C-alpha cells in the first residue's frame, strides 16, 4: 500500500507541472499579444501619417483623435512613453502623461476627449468600445484594473462606482504631451 506522503508528493508534482505548463502558455500568449499590439500601433501610426499627408497644414488634433461611435481612436504615442508593465507613478503637479505607459495614456485621452465633448464620466465598457475592444468581461476587467490603479495614484477620480473622470489637476494639464 502506498504511503500517504508518497501520494501527496505525486499530487503536488502533478499540480506543479500543471502550473508550469500554464505559465509557459501565459508567457506565449503575452508575447503574441505584444507582437499584435505593436502591429496595431504601426497601423495606427500609418493611418495618422496618411491623414497628415492628405490634409497638409491641418491641425493634427482633429476629431480623428477622439473616440467616435463607429471608429477607433488614435492611440497616443510618445517617444518618452513609459514601457508597458512599468509602475504607475503617483500624480504630482508638472508630471506629464508620458510618465505612463501607452495603455494608461489611452485611458486618460479617452476621458479627456469625453470631458471635452461634455460626455461626463465614462464606464469601462464605454472605454472598451471606444478602443475598439469587444466588451467582454476579460477586456472590461483589464480596463477597470488599470482605471482603479490610476485612481489610487491620483490620476483619475471614480465619481460613482465604475464611472471614471480625470482628476481636476490632471485635466488641467491638457495631456502633458
């Protein structure tokens, strides 16, 4: 008859192998996501450049930059933007949006555009739609997590549960980029 400790060790080994397999799969998916986001960024930049070429002398911050019901917004890009997975700094006067990674800048830009258009606070579902994402729970919860992190660091205010706006001083800086 096998020992209880031996059986526990077998189950522990099986569970550890499963965790290792899932981690490898998650790493693979994350790498694939990074490649897809890079390709998306390149297409957004290409569309932006074509728009600049076709409308010479036009203001570069046209309605293309805003979230429109049928279109996808331009993703704010900055050479100074923080890398993805970097720490979100506490907001302080004079801190530029470029201190944030591109994903966080997109959230701030969507809220700034909504405020400028008089739309008021945005929900994470509306932000997901604005970014051209399917409003599935995984995508919405990822946005909610980022928005809550921005609230905790002073960049956003959650005026009502699930409704986000730019913090007063952050809204006054006009994007910082």
